[in-house]
C-alpha cells in the first residue's frame, strides 16, 4: 500500500474518530450548566391569516404579548428575560410572531414587509434563543442597513429575523443530528408561504442560513418558493449535493477563513442509535453550490458591518448575482 493510500485511510479514521468523540462527549459527559428554569409567559396571540391587510394587527397583538411576557418574567424575578421581552414590545418593533415561553420564539421584520420586493430571511444556528436574541437582531439590523444603503432606486428591501424553532445547544447531542432541523423545516416552509401571501407572491425571497440553520434550510428546501439559499458557516445540510436539495433556488455557500466549522468532520454516520453528521461540505466542489468569498472572519462574523461576507450576502438578496465573486 502506497503512502498516499495509507494517508487517506488514516485521515478518514481520524475524521470518524473525531465525530465519535464529539457525539460521545455530547451524550455521555454531563453539562456544567443547569437546566434553565421555566419562565412563565402567555400563549401566543390568536391571529387572523397573515396578509397585507392583517399585518398591522399582527404586529400590535404580538407586541402586546411581549409586554405581558415582560411583566410575567419580571414577577418571576428574571430581569434579563423581562428586559428582552420589554424591548420587543416597543412600538417601533414589528413582530410577525412571538412566543415567550421556554427558550422563546420570535419572528421580527425590519422594513416595510407589505411593500417589499426583496426579502431576506435569516435562519439562525445553535444557541439562539430569547436569551441571546440581541446578537441575532444585531445581525439582521446590519443586513437591513446594508440593503437599505445599496438597494437601487425603487427597490424596497425587508429582513425577516426568524427564530421560529428550538435551536440546539452548541455542546449537546442535538447539534450533531438533523432532529431539530426536521422539526423546524415545516415551520420555515409555513413562514415562506406567509411571506408570499403578504406580498402577493411578487417579492424575491432569499434564505440566509447560518451554521445549524443551514441544516434547517436543507430540510425545508425541496420545492420551496425561494430564489436563493445561502449557506454560511455550514457544517453540512444533510444532503450529498446541492442538486439533492431538490430546489429551484440558486444555492450559495461560503466560509470565513477563521471559521472553526472547517474542522468539523463532513461525514454522516449511525452512532448510538441515531444518524449524526451532515455529509458533504457545502463549500466543496463535490457539493456543487456557488461558492462565494466570505473574507477572513470567524463563525460569528458573517453579518459583521463592513465584512466581505455581508457585502456579498447583500448582493445575493438584491439579485445582483453577477457581482458576487466566486471562489
């Protein structure tokens, strides 16, 4: 056996061993953090089917729900959650959905959704909840600001920050499997259908999927009425190739030079009675996505103001795809 063959086999064994170690650690080792106590909050508001005519009423009802959730969290002596809920109840916020129970769910709109003709949907990755919502909102705000500055005259952009599922913890067994993504996918599909109803189907819709969010997008992609799917900092989608996603959308992928996710083994295996890992690396030639430049940033830098990745994501959302440099 030649050196090259021995090297490839050795590298393969190391990748499998690394994946097994990740899963073993997540399943076997106890987590240092205690389970977060349940925070009381009202049930989500009962809303009429969403369209342009019901949008304002939905915003008002969800802000009222956030205000009540803030009062209940404060009475429960959870100041941080109360502060987050209170900020979401501000009259300037546009909440398409809100549920303050548990880790929380919120869908927030930046821009005039009813009149928008370019819509970006941000799909977050692990460890995103109401307790960490500030950083997710900051990413959406940075993108919206970039879109507003660079949109051609007459173009009306909007950003939808979709925290519509229970994201896995970064240090957990769930982050290595597609389980949470499979639960989230129908909800993401429902959101896209609502956006089409609100805009009359005329808007260009892009999914921007970060980290584990790209697994969610992979599970939701088949037949979904979106124009572009951009995977950033992705550990994989659970599909072997872009074609296997069965989508008419253009599929994009990018990874920052300092993103730790490059070290995640891109394999899929049956371990401990479940399938772990997400398969082919989305920025590899084998996957077949349109790979674009993301600069030197790390895993949390894709929406950093002034970054190469944010510039290119803005171009994708605006439909200026010929201006996106390929790698």
